[in-house]
C-alpha cells in the first residue's frame, strides 16, 4: 500500500510517489524536473509530470498550465567560475494570475508542507508569469 505524508496545516497529503521521484532526481539524476499538483477532492499532492534527464528548463516551463497552479522542482546543472560542475535544486511555486483564487490559496498554504517533505531544495522561486521564473532568474540565483 502506498504511503503519504500529511501536511498538518492544510490537511493535504504528499504521496510516496512525490518523495520517491524527488529522491530519484536528487540522487540518481534520472529526472531533470518534476511537476506536482494538488488534487482538491482527494487532498493529495501527486506527480503531474516528470521530465527526463535530456529535457530542458524550457520543457519544464512549457509543461506548466497557464491557468492553474503547480509546484515544480528543477535540477539545475552549471559550471562555476572556478570550472567546478555543480547542481542546485530549485523549488518553483507556480501561481499564474489566471488561476482560480481557491487554487492559489490552497497552493500558497500547502507550500511549506511539501517543501519539508522534499528534503534537499536549495532555492525557491515564486512565479505568477513565465518572466518571473525565466532561466536568467535561475542562473542568477545559482551563482
């Protein structure tokens, strides 16, 4: 039977699939990104989409709905000025202006809970439109 982790503040549950997919991304590098969604009826945070290691940040951005909220994690690889290869995991809280107010509130109040379950996030980005989460924002944060 699948387990879930309860987020006490909102009554939402984060499924095992979310945590396991995140650990695979973090340790095995089998995913470039993961998009999560909240199912309001079941009160579960579930995996909505997984991007393979060959997918790009643009693929992640394109997978986010224009009229609904999502959470996403992105594994950003880069090279430092010292020529060191590094990887930083970004948590993205996506809440476009076109989304329902109820969804926006639900995602806002559940965010800290899912972040606690996904151990190992380096940076957080909150975005209401694509320009607020552009690759330049990610690169700038990762320095």
